[in-house]
């Protein structure tokens, strides 16, 4: 038998070698391996709405099983336009301004690949949803990170302004924000919008948590889309998805809303990346996006209950928590436990305590940042959250 010769060529591209596999998804695999309660990756463990599932099953039974139009079936695009008018007050042309994608994940990378040239800078608030860094590498963008400062995750306006230059092509705004739970205020959004207009920059807004908000007294917590602000409709790509709002993260159906010229670029990239999103699930999407306001009210109320169950459990166990105003994550500070870093702590939590979370450093660009932070998600059933609380009670603070 001959032994295989070592290849003279690298088989992994420079781009692919510049980033690691997702830490978030890895934590799910670790949770499964050690039987830990999985509060790492953000997907519900409760049933998706029965009527939405029924529409998908009907669509398959009715033989809606071939390719949809590459940029999305007409029914679904029409439903997206109607919902966007209802929720955001924006008139969108479904024929020229919507691209249906395989999740918002594909929407974001398709938008970046369609608009960014090699060397262009893209501004990213940090901590950030971990996909944005590989998205930047894959689309040849140079990320420019601007910190969000705890406890309220505000940014320094001078720092943000100084990140903008003639090299800036775009800024990514995730609002409501993963991982921090921040909901950007109107004042902050207007400041960002002003810079985008001044520097003629695009804004990619990840709005997949647009309905998951926790209004409170004394604060103006509401969802503002960048596309609603003056001068921004023509320079914003709204990236959205069915995943979180309808509890169907495995369906992989998302969409981008952008002005016609940008949309035509996104549609081309999308076509050659994926051809299209699943046709029967788009049919169910047309139904889901036509649900009445009460659906979103209950979604919000249920998430508030889940947040208010996990927050005290984390605090009682010794975590310092950053109370989220939106999305379904809680960022925490783990200093009280006396671990060298977030990775060591997460390993301990999964293997010895039986609860999985995500190490904070995976939301930062530089190693060293986020080392005393971990993120928990609470898009889980009562039973799961109770089980997590029982196990967290076994944790011991060391200082
Ligand atoms: C901020 C953010 N964007 C995008 C995604 C991925 O969403 P999708 O399922 O639509 O691809 C997630 C998933 O957790 C997320 O938190």
C-alpha cells in the first residue's frame, strides 16, 4: 500500500483559513455531547405555531415542490411588502425591492457581496453577532470595530464618527441587538443615519428581533428601522427573517429589503449562491406574515415571561446580568466566579453544572475582550428554563 503524498498545494483558501467554525454552533454540539441544558444557540425548543406548520404541510401536499422564482415567490413578497407597510410604515415595491433568501444569514452575506469591493471598510459595533466577521472576510470587506460600552451598551459618538472615512462602504447595525439585548434609541439611530448620509455610506440592518422587545417605564423602547429615518430609505438594506418571529429557525427563510439598484445586485448574488429559498416554506411565510397584531403581542408577552424567569436565576447563581430591552439573550459578567477566562468557565458550566452558554470572547474581534462575559439565551420552554435554574443553583462564586 502506498501512503498518500503530502500535497504541494494548500487546499483551503486563504479566506476560509481566516476564520474558525462558529463557536455558538459548537456550543450546541458540546451541550448535546455532555447532556447540558442548551442555553447557547438561539433557537426555540418549543413547538412552532400549528397553523404556520399546517400551511407548509399543505403546500407540500399541493405539490408546491419546485423552484420558486429565484428572488422569492410573489405571494410571499407581497406579504412582506404588506407587513412592512403595517409595521414600519414603509411602502416597498415587491417587484423591485425584495429578495427572499435562505435565512437572514444568506441575506447579510449576499447584501455585502453585492455592494462591497475589496478593501472597502464596513463598520461593525462590538460585541457583535459572530457571523459578521466571516461575512466581512468572505465579501473582502475590512471590518472597523466600534465598541458598545456596558452596562447600557452605548457608543461614543466621537469614536463612531472617527471610524467613518472615504474608505467606508457600509455600517452594520443589529437592532434589537444580539448579543447585548440593546435596543438603539431614536437619538442614536439618527446620529448613525446622519453619518451614513454625510459619508454616503450604506447601512445593513439586521432586524430579525424586531418584534422581541421589552418596553419599560421611563424608557422609549420601540423598534425603529434605519430605513424609516430621513435620507436612509435609499441607502439601507433591511435584513430580516422568519426564524425568530415565527419560531422556525430551521426553515431558513429570510429576506432583504433594499432600493431597486441594490436589490438587483443582491438578487444576482443570491441566485448564484442558492437559486432560492424553499418554495413550500415561502407559501407558509405568506400566511405567517399576514397574521394579525395579536400574534406579535403574545410573542412579546411570552418572551418577557421567559426573560423574567432566567434573569433572577442567573442573578441568584452569582452572575452580574445586563438586562436586555430586546432580542432573547442575556449577556452576563462572570467575574464573581474567579475563572481565568470565559472559555474555561463555559467548559465548567457545560461539563460540571450541565448548562451550556456562549463564551463572550466569540462576540469580539480581538482575543482578550469578552473574557469575563458569557451569553445565555432564553428562547426555551418553561421546563427547560426551570431545569437550567436548578442546575445553575449548584454554581459557587469564588470571590
Ligand atoms: C443577529 C442575528 N442575525 C442573524 C441570525 C441568523 O438568522 P437566520 O436564521 O435568519 O439566518 C441570528 C441567529 O441567531 C442572529 O442572532
